[in-house]
C-alpha cells in the first residue's frame, strides 16, 4: 500500500497531470510500486518504484521533479530508494543487463556525464524495477515484436537476479504480448519508440 504522504508528494509534483502511455504518470508509478510490493520487494525498492521516473527517463521525457529537488525526494523516501529512482532515470536501462556478471558494475549517468559505479545489490534492484516497469505498462499497450523478444532475452539473461514472482509476471506479460500480436493486434503508436 502506498504511503499517503508519498502519494501526496507525487500530487504536488503534478504526476497526475502528466500522461504516460494509456494513463497518467501517477497511475504508472503506483502500479509499479504495487507490483514490487506484491513480489515481496523491500520498502526501499517499492518506494524507488513509486518515484522511478519522476525525473524523466531517456524514453519518457516529462520531468515531474527537477534534479535540483533530489534532496526533497531523498528526505521523503530515503537515500537508497532515491538513488535507485535517480539511476533508473539517468542511465540507459539496456546497460543494466549488459552489466550482469560484471565484477564491478558501472552505468553511465547521461546527466552528469560520468561513469557511476553501482553495487551488485543496486544492479539487482534496478533490474527488478525495470521488470516491474515493463510488466505494468505492457498491460496497457502492445509493443512491436522486436521489442518483446529483446526484453524477453534481457530478462532471461538476468533471471538469477530477478525475483521468482517478477520473472513469472514478466514471462506472462511478454507471452500476452505475443498472443495479441499473433492475433493481429497492431502495436500501440506511442509504443513504437525504440528501446
């Protein structure tokens, strides 16, 4: 269950007014949080999920919270949760999977223009967050076949880092996409972006 104070904070940053695929950003943020909670994620990761794209992302350009207000978000959800939300926003999520198996995982922060070392726990949490992000929005859209197969391969490559509940949900969501595509459903126009 989302903390009412955190929900109110999202409202003060107009996330209910910002569109996200077939709904508002706040709907997507709450949905992502709720999936993580259902999968047994830590409170920190659930809160990171609740704020995971408030700074915008490479694919979702709307910035509800400016970077200058990171301290406000840190005070509300904690330093670790905010760091995960920030890294989710400012790095290329494809590279999460490229770093699987690395002894010293690193991501590139496109805002600070620097390499950002991450711990194995942070990498695992970023991957779990990406799974929840994807599962949540796939319920409301249809993606291109190439996207579905690419994400399937990425998730399978990191399955040892993904919770069993998260992996099962991802497989179901991707299988549902395949069924829709085989039945002739066309990809959603807003979902035609390349990842």
